[in-house]
């Protein structure tokens, strides 16, 4: 079979996965995305994790879990424990639950008693295969774990078993959570009529939050493709397999009545090798005694000879002495050939910006695991420590970013590890970057790829597990009988890159091709993800480190030029413009015979980019989706997710980025209201009665009416003169003129918002038209030769054909160039971070979501005699939510309760509910 990606219908067939930013499911929340990372708060983080990972669980029978999930088919029949092991387990378990041979089970057995029984009297006495043992850790935390999680127990290899009572997140193979029993301690519901496994009772959500936090920790400390766990709840247990797309969980099984059922799971798991248990074979854990581990320490040390300053206008001519190696395309003096054996063993030899080495040094946290990662088809090797960036959500891309040491060259580079969603028409990020940098004469200012590629055959299994039956039935209906069912095997032997993926290994081509023709839906609706790594040369500064306002404009202008060139030369549209994807690249430019540091804007994270036809009439969205980072999406695109992103949408996103940075860091008249401004403009969304989520009322008002104000006060940027008087900044005129382009666009859209698409009007034709009324009040007969009809159609709405000035980048770039080179721009208008250090959206988000849940439960109680709490579909919950959770009282965007109105999108009084959106990341 040819090496092809999985069929598209398996991937994005439901609303659960239609949005990369996961707006519909209130998810992908990295609260620290728009500011400093928030400190861990177990209570808040776990509540959010439950919401962010809703509808990701698939219930299966225990026999199915054993034969189709846990035990690889190539290994033969499911293994049976030894008779000795069965006897020990049975006697121990029954002695606790049926003491003295009683036929009646004992009651009120404590959680600790169950934990001691399973760990000490069963697991560690039966002698699991391959020297696996278990350790308890209910009361202590790992010293390097900022979340302070206390998992009850875990299984480890015997030689890595912790003895200090703390969990070892780096080496645990399977974790175990104990509860004392009862429905209130079971996060899953076997009797759900709608097929949704999660229960939404408060106590049960709390348990699910615990499990999710443990999973996140294991995936943070380790590099894994999946992980097994056990929930032992009194006399019952559930076995689980987790990956980045979801969790497969068994129905509750009473092991007190059948002790061997639990032992069989433990026994089979212990017989698996480390890869089958879920470890990533392309990530090698380094020993502190290894040469590579020690080499990382050497490369992290401050070096006065090689560490270069990086601020604008710093003179680096000394690093370009005749004995120094030539600079590369990034403007840095670097050795392009591999280092000598001596340099590998002893010390670094390549100059590097000081901040890069400092960030690498900060990643080498004491007792944090270090890994050697393999990237690309040739397995290029990189050494990494603690991630510089990591996604906080268990399910999804799981992006981690590292300052990495390239073992081939000895350079410090940027490495990104993620699970990329499969999209038709969307290529891996590295393919786009290599295309844009292939021609030296037309090279764009984008990251320079060192190595990239899918990681072996690693893809999420949970997303494919529920698909075979649906795919088979649908394909047979449209393409005739399938030659073979699509039967994924979660534990095939590891394969090298380029080998067919396991989830389509047995599927005939005609079955897959037939499935591509029409979207498929599954109850689980899990997103299919492929493991991917990319290493690039550039290590950059974040955008918030700009030094003054006009420099901010130049950095953004650089990225708009890149955006233009990518679109005009290669037909690529970025589709995820955000403050996190615009970075500062210090480069060394030769100026008047000196080598000076110059900062350039770098547009990064092209993973959501797409080749698009330049004729907007030919563009069509593949499926209804919202692509990008919520806070910076255009108002038009958020309101119409079923239409493709166009140039005007990305240009508007650039505007929102500039406004965000300016309000947060520059001097202006609303300095005491920055937190309220950020919350009202960026972190709030509105909810229509039909379930549609759109941007904040404040953001909508700005781009439609062109007024930058908050709480009744105008936003005015200024700088302080030497005599302490204040002078208005050119930033005001720049933003106002730029904003007028978007006002023009939305003005062209007005008129269509109020049209009822279901209103066909009165029957009739041209006989109901008039040519007007004459001076005497008489009707003038309609003459089509004199007046032509202006036809309004949904296909030709202006939001898909923005005004000429936003159809290309020319007007915007001209605006930047004019304003950047004229006016009295101050050099000291950056005031520092004005966002409150205490700003934490989590309590507000939790309150909003609780109101949604309460409304649903009440609606269910009013309309159903059932006493069970309903399962929450995220879209359904939103449809039923009409209350206001209150934008900040001082915000002009505070709205009242009630029904929705299309007219309010243009600034009229709105009656939508306001909900603060959890801040999201484009990298999650």
C-alpha cells in the first residue's frame, strides 16, 4: 500500500473537532498565553481541565479492552497469570472484602486499606513479569512538580522504584488512583443512554480532574505515545488507555467477586515492552553520568568570549575578527561544518546571543529529566531539558517547545514537539517553511528548518478505535462491500518513518477513497493526531520585549511583508496571526563597516497555514471551523466560521495584535483600566441564542464603528516630554487610519446581517417593482432598461469579497511605511507591563461555565422526569445559556440578559450573554 495519510472523514467529522482553537468546547485553555504563566492552582486547574477535555472518553467492555487495546494481536492469545499469582491475588482480595469466608461483602472499607491491599499484598507479592513493582505516594509530592500532584500509586521497573514516598513522574509506567467506592467516586457512567461516558456530578467531575492532572504530569515529564492507568474504586476497577486524542476506558468491573480480572490486566501490562506500554522510542532518557548529559551542562555555562549582546544597535564587530567563522544566512557568526571531536567533548566554540544560552541554562532544572530526541527521516539528534513552553491541556496538540542542543553542529536551536491534526490540504509546517526558503533570492523571513518530519508511525489510537465500524458501514453503502474491515492495532511493532500507518494498515484503498467523499460522524468525535517534530535555527525573543512604539510597528510590518510574500509568491495564507506567533529575531547586519544588531519581526507557527486560490470566489472552507487563536481572530471570521479565511481576516488579526501590545505596554490615557480593557476586548465572547459564539461586543464595536474607547473614555497614546508635559503619540493617527480600513469593510457588510435567510418574501416578480414616485406622488412604472436590480445573495456577500483596500497588502503596508517614517515618535513611550499581576481569568471562567451547567440541569429538570443530570455537549450547553456572567462593571461592553439580535453586531444594544473566554494558545 502507498504511504498516505489517514482518510479525512475519520478526522474532522463532528463539531467537537471542527475548531483547531476548540472554541466550541471551551477548551485549549492556556491561561498564561496572553500574559505571564499563571501559578498552578490544583482546584482551579482541575475544574478547567474537566471542561477543556469534555467528551473525550470512550467506554468499552473489559474483554474488548483486553483483546483490542491492551494486548497486541501479533503476540498471540491474551496471557494468563500463573496459578500461584492467581491464588495469591484471590486470597488477599477476598480476605479484605469477604473476611472469614463470609458470603456478604464487608462495608466501609477505607481507601487506604484497599491501596495497601492491592500494592503490597497483590502487586508486590505475585511477582509481576519483567520485574515490575508498585510504590505508594498518596501523601507526598515530587520536588520538581509545580502542580504538587499526589498520585496514589504507580507501577515502575524494579530498578527505578522510588523509596522516598514521592511519585517519580519520569519513570512511572502506569499510575493507579484509589477511591473508597460508590458512584460519587466514579467519574464515568456506564449507563449513559447517549453514549457519553463522562458524568457531570460535582464529586465525579472532581475525580476526573484528578486523573487528567496526573496524565498531564506524566506526558510533561516523559515523551509518550500513550499511557495506561487504573482507577480502583472500592470493589470495582476501570482500566484506561490515554493518548492526545482521548481516553479508552473499561466499564466498571467487580474485582472483589472476580480477583483474576484485575490481575489479568496487571499481568498483561507487565509483559508489554516499553514501547507497547506507551513510551516513545525516539526519545532517549539521559543518565546524569552520560557524556551527553554533561555536555549540556558545559554548553549552558555563561561564556564571556562567545555570548553576544542582542539589543538593537549593539556592535558585534569583535565577533567578526579574521579568525572568526563566516556568518550564515541568519546573520550570525557560526561554524557551518560539524564541530571537531574536541569541541564536542570539551566546550562550545560557536558564538550565540546571550539570551539563547541563558534560556538553555534555565531549562536544565535540577532533577528534571533530559532527553535525546530524534527528528526527521535521518534521525538527527538533539538534546533537551525542561520545555520553554508546554501546552496545559491533556488532549490536543500537546505542543512543547525547547531550546535544544544540535549534536551535529553544536548549535543551540529551537525544537518543537507536537501532535498535528490531520487536515485535507494542510501540510506539515516544515514543508511550508522549506518551500518559502528554497530560493535564496526570494527567501522570506521565516524560521529556517534544520530537520522535521512525522515521528515514525506514531498517531493517536483513541481517535481511530471507534471508527472502523462506522467507516465500514458507510463505505459499503456507497462503494460496495469492503474487502476488509479497518482494524487498527494499537501495539504494532515500531516502524521507521515512511511505513504505512497502523490505522489504515488493513483498509482497502477503495474503502478509504470512498470514505473521503463524505464526512463521517462518530459518537466520540475525537480528533486524529500525528506526532510531529521540527527543529529550526532561530531562537527568538517574544514580541512583548519590543523597546518602543515605532519599533513595534516595524516588527509587525516585517511580518506583514512576509505574510504578503507567502501569499503572493506561494499562495500560502497563515491563518493564525497572534501575539504568540510574532517573534523578535535579533540579526547581525553590516552597517557602515560594522556588524550591528538589528531586530526583525519573524512570523512563525505556520502549522495551520493553507494553500489557497488568490481568487476569493474559488475559496471554500473544507468544513465549518475556526482556525487560529480566538483573541486575535477577525470579527467577520468568528461570526462566520463556515467561510474560508481571507487576507482581510489575517490583516485584521495583525491590528488586534498591535492594539494588544500597545494597550498593555505603552503609555496611554487608560493606564488604570488595562486589565479591564484586555478582559473586555480580548478575553470575552458573546453567546447567541442559536449557540453561535462570537467575539466580544467591545471588539465588534471597535472594528465596525472605529472608536477606541473604554468606559466612556477615549484611548489616547502619549509620551512625556523633558518638561514633564504630555504630547500625543503618532500611534493615535496610525491606529485610527488603520482602523478605518476595517470600518470600511464592515460597512460594506451591513445590510446583510439583518436579512432573514428564511424569508422568501411575498410571491411575485417584476410586476411588484416600481420605478419610484414622481413629483405628484404617482408611481412610476418599473423599466428594467433604466434601472437594474441589485441582487443580494448569500453566495455573493461582501464579507467574502472585502473592499479593494483589504483584498491585498498594499494599502496596509503603505500605511505602515508612511506613519513609521513620519511624525515625532518617542523612544521612551514603553511604560512596562500594565496588566495586573493578579489578573487570573480562571475563577471567572469557572463561574461562567458553572452557570451554563446549572442552566442545562434546570432545563433538563423542567423538561424531563428523569432525575439524572444531563451529559453536557459543549454546543448544546451554549445554546441553552442566555444569562450574563458580567463583563467588568466599568466596561462599556457590559450587556443585559435576553434574546439575540443580529443588529447588535453593528453596535446597537445587545441582548447576548457575555462569557469570558478562557485564554487560548495557537500552540496547544
